[in-house]
C-alpha cells in the first residue's frame, strides 16, 4: 500500500511540474486547461508568473517530499491545493464566481492524498 501511495504521489508531482512548464512554453494552452483566457499586458505577466511558480514549486516539493525521510515537505503542497479549494469556494460565495465543483473536488482529493502520504511515509523508506 505504501508503494502505491508513493507512486501516486510521484505521479502527482510530475503532473504539477509538467503543468508549470506548460505555463512557460504554451501559456494559452495552460490557461485553457484551467478554464481561463490568457490575459494581456501586466495581467499576463502575473498570470504566467504566479501560476507557473505555483505548479513548479508545488510539483518539486511533492517530488522531494515523496522521498524517504522527506515526507513533512508534503504538508506544503497539501496546504497549497487545499487552500486553493478554499479560496475557490470563497470566490463563489463572496464574489459571484462560478462554483468550480470539478476543480475543487480534484484539489480536495490531491490534498487528501498529500496529507495521507505525509503521514504514511513518516520514517519509512
């Protein structure tokens, strides 16, 4: 079971790194995949900069945290994706955004996976 959990965690880390790289090399495609247009001007700089680093740092931290003895690092990306789900919910409640059910459900599942891995990997190779 631990091997499966470690494999799933590593796959998630790779997917995050790939998504971050996509923001750098094909930002319009990355934006479309997240249900948003590619913005213009300074907003584009913020969009690409913030989202690429979210995925690159998140993915790198997941990959490092999936190594034996490093599981506590998984708490950081768990907080990031769990926080994203919470902020999406607040965006809907407070600011009239569409409720992003699919994205929120995926973020909650990823958060649960990462929290489970952070707990399940402790002091185990």
